[in-house]
């Protein structure tokens, strides 16, 4: 079950499925990414830069980590997965980060795409994956589970998955090409799409859930919030004229 928690008067969103790690989603209250700013863009607004810097500092204090150890990749809707390392500050062309070092924190950024936090309590390791429709079509969450299993000893049945706020089934209409690419990623797709007035709608969060179920993940919490219907809490690229601001999925091990 999802619930809001206050962090110095600002809201973050958590799932009670993960208790042994710091795992949460930021809201509009505590933005730590604007794609107009480096490393994505080159335009810097001094006030917004200052606020984002203060928000990052607040989160790092909460996580009890150094700011230089709060890492984020350059997301490109790829299927590329990397291990977060203390001596590596840049992760180009990367859409999932695995975490095994308790001195580090990781975050990925979203504004309609599906954020997925994975955590293995037995191995005390985890990951964050970015699953827009392209990442979902490439099964990035499942590939991250496989990577955790292959390299870090996790078993899919021991991994908890928390699927965060994203564009909902209520609002996500897509074209035929996207529908076709998503429909072949799970064994049963009939409840994961609908035709409404000639338009195709897909359930991106639950497509990712079904992919994970078929990969052997048993404990999955799916956030009920839609970034369009709950735009007062979360950023929406579609609903806000291609906003450059992002909410984030954050993970830090204890």
C-alpha cells in the first residue's frame, strides 16, 4: 500500500512493501531534476537551480549520504543497465541502475513513464528502472531482475517490486505500433488494453507488473496514482506541455 510521508514539510510517496531500505518517489514538492539543467540541458535558472540543489541536500541528509554519492544516469529510453559505483559519477545512455553499496543513493527521473524500484531484502541489494513504453517493450524491469540474479545473487522470488506513479490506464492512449510492440511482451494481454471510441489505451503499469510476474517476482505493489489525474502531486509530460521538470524514484540501502 502506498502512503505519503512528510520530509521537512514536503511530500514523498512510499510503499509499505519495502521496509528495510529507503525507497520512495518524490513529488512536485521536492523536485530534484529539471531537464533544462545539466546534465541533460545547458540552460540554468538560478532560482530553480538553487531550489533543486536544496532539495537534493535535504534528501541526502535524510538518506545520510554525501551529496557526491547521490547518483543518477542520463536516461535515453534504452534497455541499458549499470551498477552504481562510488568512483563513477556519469552513466550515459542508461535506464536502470543497480545498487549494492550502502554509502550510495540512486535516483531516476519521470514525468508519465513508469518508475520501478526493485529490492532484495535477503541480499540487501536493489535497483531503479525507467520504463516508458520503449523500456517496457524492451522489458527493462525484467532484464534488471535478471542482471541482479546473474551478477549479485538475487532470486526473482525474493525481489520486491514497487511500481510508482505513472500515466494510468485511464489516460494512456497509443498508436498501433506501440500497441503491437507492447502486446508481445506478456503471455496474456487482453486485460491490459482497451479500445475506446476507436482509440487504443494500454495499462503501462500493469504490463510491467505482468512482465515481472512472468519472470518470477511474487511481491509487487502497483501505485494507483496517475500522473495526469494526480498532476497536483506529480509531473506529467503530456499534461503540462512537455514539461522539463521530473519527479524521481529514489533508493538507498540501509
